[in-house]
């Protein structure tokens, strides 16, 4: 193979790798993490129509927390995503910095209480502004559910 042929092949491989990385990234260069999808209160991936794409709702949820007087939990909410499920329900994941030792679901009572407050704020936000139904999972950095609530 000539030098030109090797360069062309390597360039093509490099471009393919970059495209593959871009497809799984959230635009920050870090791989995008998908919340888990199993169990009650989650979208059933096998139903006809399938679950919709994840939509970021962090900015809107932070805005609600600030205006509702729930500013304390706002500093602990690091990400929030929502998607539509088959049948009209919704599913949301709210990432917090609670449970710093990543021990969910065996967290201490204080951590569970704080996570429940975030879940309650999320359900109030959805009820008040959107009048829809679904499940919210408050998760830790290991994407383990600390608490889960229906709205």
C-alpha cells in the first residue's frame, strides 16, 4: 500500500471514530448517560410506539425551584430529563449530588428525606404547569434511584 493510501485509510478511520464519539455525546465531549429503563414506573420499551427521546428540563425545573421558594434543593439538582412513554405517561430522571457515597437504595434517612423533597418539588412543578402524569426518579451519580414518586 502506498503512503497516500495509508494516509487516506487512517484519515477515514479517524473521521469514523470522531463521528461515532459525536453520536453518543451530549455536545460537551463527554459520553451521554442514559437513565436505566426497567421496572414499574418506567417506560415499557416493548410497547408499540416506543418511548420518546429524552428532553432536557433542567433550566425550567431550576426556574420553578427558584420562584417557588425551593431554592435550597436547586443547588443540589445537577440534571433533569423527561420523556414521553407509550400510553401518554411520562418518565423523568433528576440527578442530584445527594448520596455522595453512592449507596442507593440503602441511603440514610436524611438523604432520603432530601431526595423526597426534590421529587415532591418536581411533581408539584409538573402538576401545576403541565397537568400531566408520570414517574420521577431522583438518582445519584451512579444512576441508582434514591427515591421514586408518581405525579
